[in-house]
C-alpha cells in the first residue's frame, strides 16, 4: 500500500492465488509469512505495535513477526501454530490467500486442509537440518492433493553463512526424493525469513543465487491453466422454485461449476438418471449469461421438466464422468480412531451425501521412503493409505488428477459427525 | 480462451456457494444482521443466491438497545425492500429477565451480553445455522474460523478441535441441540467488501460516509457522544468530520477522522490506511484475546 492513488480498476481485475505453507516446528513458517506481510506493506500500524509490545514484554530482542499469525492464546503461549490460519495480502499484481498450516505431526490434518484448495505450496526447509521427515510428508501431501506448483524455500540461510554448498546439497537431496512426486513445477529459493533475504527483495548476501525472489514467484507463477476447462461438471446444489405468480413455473438448478464450460443450447445429460435435455438458459441474479465456466455459481434452466434434485449432476452428453459404487482411493486419515476395515462411514462428495463401507485396505504409505506397507496395514491419524470402498449409491466422479472437485470426497464418523478422512479418487 | 474470473467474482461465487450449501444442509437457518456492511453484503449475496425466489431465511438482529438510529432506519428499509422476515432479539429483554447483569463503569458495554441474547434466540426459534458476515482478516481469532463453524449445545466454539474443512466440502452434520455458524465472506478483506459495494452499487448506512459528529477520545478510540456512554470528567466532546469503519453497538464503535464521502473515496482511504478496521473497536481492546474468549462463549 502506497501513498499514490490506488488504482481501483486494476485491483478489480486481479487474479487470486491461494497458497499454503508447510514446514516443521521452528522452521520459521510464521516468521516467513510475517515477513511477506511486512515487506509487502500489508501489516497495519496497530498490528505491528501490538506484536512489538508483546515481543518486548517477552524479552525477545527483535520484533517477532511470527506473532502476527499465531492467533489463539495457546499458540502465543506455546509459540506454536495449532490451527490453520488464513491470511490475506495483495500486491499490485495479485491478491493472495495464505493457509498457514501447523508443522506438528499431530496437526497434519490441517496441512491437508490448507493444501486441498491451494494453487501453490511453500515447503520450508531449515538449512541447518536439511530434508527431514516432515519435509517429505508435506511434499507428499501437496503432491497427493494435486498442488501444481511447489516453492521449496531453504530458510535460515543466515545461520549457515549463506553457504552455496549447503543450499546445493539440500536441493540435490530434495530433488532425489521429489522425482517420485507428481508435481512438475518445483522452484528452489534460499532465504532468510528473519532478515528478509530473497523473500521480497533480492539478497545481497547470496549473489550466487540466480533465481527469483519468493514474492516475485508468487506474483508470476502461471495458474490460469490449472483449472479443468474441458470436462463440464455441474453438481446440482439447490433447486430454486419461487412459488409466486410472476415466476410460476420457474425451476432453476443452482450450483457452481466444478469444471468445464456450459452454454445455453448445449445438449446435456442428467446423471444418474441419464435423461437428456437442452440448456434453455443460464442465469445469475436474473441476468442471462452466454456461458458459465468453473468456478462460477449460476442457475441453470432446462428445456424439459425432469425430476432433478441436489446431488444430481448436469454434464455434456458426450463427456461424462465415471459412475460406480466401487471406488479406489487414497485416504489421508484424520480420525482419532484408526480406519476400520468393513467400517461404515458417511460421505460427502460434490453435493451428494451417501454412505460407504471400507472393503479393503491395500497398503499404507511409509512417508519417508514412499514404500508401501502391505502387511496388516492399520491406518491411523495422519496416515495415508490406499483403500477400496463400496458406496450405497453410485458416485459420479472423475480421477482426482483430472478434477479436484469431482475426484474428492470426505468420510465422516457417523457417531461423532467429525470429518475423519480426506479421500482422493484414483483412476 | 479467457475462462478466468477476477478475484472479486471468485469470492462472490464462493460466498454464494456457501450460502446455498447452508440452505441445503440445514433445516432452519437465519442471517445474523447487525446493520454493518459485512452483514449487508451477506444479505445481498443471499438475495443473489436464490433469485428469483426470496431469501429463504429471516434476518436476526441482536439489538443491544445502544444503536445509532441510522442503523435501525437502514435495517427497516432493507427488510422492506427485500421482503425478508426480521426478528429482533433484544439485549434489554435479556437484562429485564435477569438472565444477565449489566456491566458497570465508564467502559460498560453490552457486547458480551449479546451472546446470551443470541443463544436464547437460537433456542427460541430453533435455528440450527446462523449465517454471519465475519471475515478472517478482521481479527486474529477469526483468522482460524471455518466456513462451517461447529458450536456445541452451549453454543461454544472449540478452536483447538475444529473439523478439518477440505476442498469445498462442508460438513454440517450435528447432534440435536448443536448448531453451526456459517461465514460466507470468510475470505473477503475490508477492501474486497468496499470494492464489491462499489461494483454492485449497494446502498449503505450513512454512518459509513464522512459526516460531522460530536465525538470524544477515550484511550485512542474516538467514540460518539451519546447518552449510552457516560463521559469521564476530563473528557470533552468536540465536533469532528468522521466516519465509521465498522458499525456495531454505539458504545464500542470507534469513529475515524475522515473526509471520505463516497464509496470510491472510501476505497482509496482503505487502500492507503495504516490502521486495521477493528483498531477502532473498543471491545477488542479489552485484552489480547478478547475476541477469542467471546467466541468460545458463543459470540459471533
């Protein structure tokens, strides 16, 4: 934010980038976010004054930028981050939503939460420790959750004398591990979050580094191609029936496109019934649209009166999702109790509610080595495993790698109502 | 190939998705309406979400009795314009029923008392979901909120034990007596809200725009001179050109010196300002975790 006249028009047309940050305890994650906010002038005077006073009271000899993100009392007391915190900042180029997720093993479920909607993940590595189990775990989660871009930040370079050798060795280590991940776009940046090296401004301490700063990467990474604009999928969320004289026969199907593009006149199929019809109109707040694409929320009107309800899906006649009750998937387990073989769980998939039974546990992943543990695999909290489920009604789905919305669902414990599993559907 | 949505349209689409999800997953939702711009935004978004059908839930105003008259006038106009049902839950009634005791002293406020009134209203009308205009950028405890925020049978928030919220899948399952708070504009910033108001040409309470008003300074917060706030002997009110960045109960809503008289001028001001929006909220200044404490008790 500057003193110049703020360009309202260009702000209106900014792109939104969602990113998540991951690292182990004390990797300096909160400090990095504080640094990004501070150096991009997104911290307000009263916030800064607040954390300055707190730092001073605690006898810390610098203003602890990590205090900006630690919102809960227990977090400030223990100096750790417990829950996902969302932060917002913008530069003249983009607007950013940060999901700041805790690094502790017991809170990995929050990392999964943050990663599920992110375009990019920042993986933080402490230059003194190199690649550790948490690094591998977080990278694997980012990869599994379909994040297309990784920014691997080797932090605390100031504590290793800004050594190129240390940096190179860590990059080599990481690349060896990352060759087994699905992420294609991985950038490495040596930084010091505490001092600001290569976060927003280029570091004078590391002239040997020829890459870009972290903020520059965040501002320029190409994300417009990340969304699937090929497979039109419209899960019906809510049926709008005004029941008044003016809109007597109005029957609109409200929802948000998961992917693809739809236009009036398109021949569509209604799943699971399989009826075909034509789109009569696409509306938003009473205005007629010539097209709708993901992630727009719209209301669709159809030529024919067909019985359609929440959980059904409108798709193009010639491009349909899979329909099956037997689903192969990777699950990130978040429940206190381990996943039960033959256990029954409630599920939420797009706008559909159903139940499932766990038919088979194929293996559990060893996070460090990516080896598959097939002997009596028990999937407990923070474990990732491959399982097969059978659902009570057929799911309309795509592989997660093709579609992050129709390819994902959550499992819910029917006794406690708590979300216990994040499910990623395989091909 | 330009299938891109700008960030404001993306946020609008997300908010509408969340509102429709609340309507689909709950039996009896309500919108918590304070008269502030955030709850106004949620109300307009709800209008869009169900158009041409009316908003399928009532507005609930938790009325501390310490209001700016402008807020009440605006509320009544909006309710008439949108054809929604209004339910007023009065803190004064809660006090009269001896369910809560009024705070004493110069900084006495009814902010905390609102919680009891709200929880009573939830019970009386059997609301299982209250939609609110809280934003994560407002305050540090709110930065940890979910879109679908679970409350136990005492209306309490348990920040350390929140349900994971994955993708856009919102888990609104609950036991009898529990309820949810749903925050459709979680991801909006103050600037986003103003940009949206400008883009949509939404009419707003006049308090948000620059005007002359008698105010006095207390602990760095400019408060409106009003019969609801007793002034200390050393405090004097002077007429200043001010506007309010947030609108709530009169006893805790701070004014800022401002000449911004239009939405565009406010956008300019917000974009260049160096103080957070809630910096003027006396209710947040009570302690470092006053919002967290209030939320745990069942506050918005």
